[in-house]
C-alpha cells in the first residue's frame, strides 16, 4: 500500500525557517517524481515544488523560488522541503504528493497525497 | 502559465441528480494532460480522473471526465451524499503545474 506521511510543520516567526519531511512507502521511491503542494486556509491548491526521481531536477513556483529548497534522500525514502525567509503568506497546509507518469512523455499527475502538515507563520 | 477557470463556484443538488462541473484552460492542454481531484472537508485531495477521462483506481463509475483542448468536464451521474466536496481540475502538461479554483458541490 502506497503511503506518504508529512511531518515538521508548526508555528514559526516571520523570517524564520522550517524543514518539512515526507516519508514514503509502498513504491519504488527513486523512480518517481515527488511534489509539494500547499493550501492556504480556506483557499485552493497551489503547486510549489517538484523533484525528479534521481533528485537531479528541481522545479519551483515563482512564489517560493530562492527561499524554499526541495530535496530527497532515496536511501531513506524521504522527501524534504527546506523553507527559509518565511512570510505570513506562506501559512498553509503543505501536502506531499507522488507523481505518476501518464505516458513516456515524462508528464505526470499526482496520484497519492499525504494528509498534510500545517505551517503557521506569525509573530 | 496555463490558467484554469472552474465553474460554477458552487453547485447545490439533490441526491440522485447529475452534476456537471466545467474547467476551461487559458491555452490548449496538449494530449489531455488534465486531472480531477476531490477534496472533502479536513482531508487531503484524492485523485479521481487523469488523462481527462481515465478513472483512477477505486473510483466509482458514476464519476466520468471528458473534454480536450481548452474545455473539460467532470460529470457525477447520480449524486450521493458522500460526494459533498470541493473538486479541482489540474493540468500537468506545462510548468508550473496549475489548479483551477475549485467547484464546491453541496447536497440538499
């Protein structure tokens, strides 16, 4: 059974840092892209970052580029999101989501999601 | 960036009725790289449909997706009380991945 479980959320002051983790199981972790998607309270979904299976390719939304860093440890089946220079507008539930390839093109949809971890940025 | 616009914002229907949700893209979603997700209150999103029309594993056949290019539709043929949720479309052909704003389905 595929499972992804996030951890590491909490309350942090503006300008502070936090590292989120996502522990994965039930699939061959290093062959799938992984993603972070966030949802501000009462709002919709926003993709913020993804990483290729090998870790060699990383991608970011403009809203977090330069402040957030995605990484993975394939020996531990774990995905990370290092968040620096946090702002009030980063307050959200952060979801880890596995990418599933649709075809040989390399494009993928998000087939398994964790339950999310809440990040609150406030003084 | 491909902008996805969902309509209506809220749909209020009775059990057994048919729900039709629309997702329009600002530019063509090549090869129907479009997915639909269901999110119930307090829960994570769940994949319903990928490739515009392919049901994900375990999804009841009352859920169906259609469309191509810039116009896509999610249909729930016979609403059940547990279908009360927000539904999001998402394109995965172009970076950044983008989601629509969601359609909330309420059951009378």
